[in-house]
């Protein structure tokens, strides 16, 4: 189960993720990204409530990062220790801006 809260403020988009970002829920976030990133120059993922991320979830983040590399910035905030560990092990710590 994944809940998403979107908050668009001008050209800044905040997406708060809650639950699990996995094979089942990643396509939902992916389609959300496709429809939401037009004109966005600042993208922030708030992962305070995210409990789990799988490789499918990482793929969506990578895709969002590639898009934002062309049109602005992307930041991942408030990731738990477990999720930071996944980022470290997969090398995503080097690709993403994590605060």
C-alpha cells in the first residue's frame, strides 16, 4: 500500500510518500510522475512515512531524477535509516540528493 500526497507550489512539487514503494505500487507513482512534472523545476520527495522501497521503486526515483536533471532539481528528504541503507547499497546515494 502506498499513499501519496502532492503539494504543488508554483514550480515546486512536494510529494510525500507513505507505506511501501514496491512492484505493486511503483507503477502508480510512475504514472503520477509522468503527469505531474511538466513545468516543475524543484521536486522534493518526503519519505518520512515510507517504510520500504524495492528495486521497482528505485527505478521510478531514477527516472524522476533523469527528468529533473533536464529541468531543475530533485531532493529526497527524511528517509529512514533502512531506506538510506538501500540507497547506499545500490549506489543511489551517489545519484540522488539526500537530505
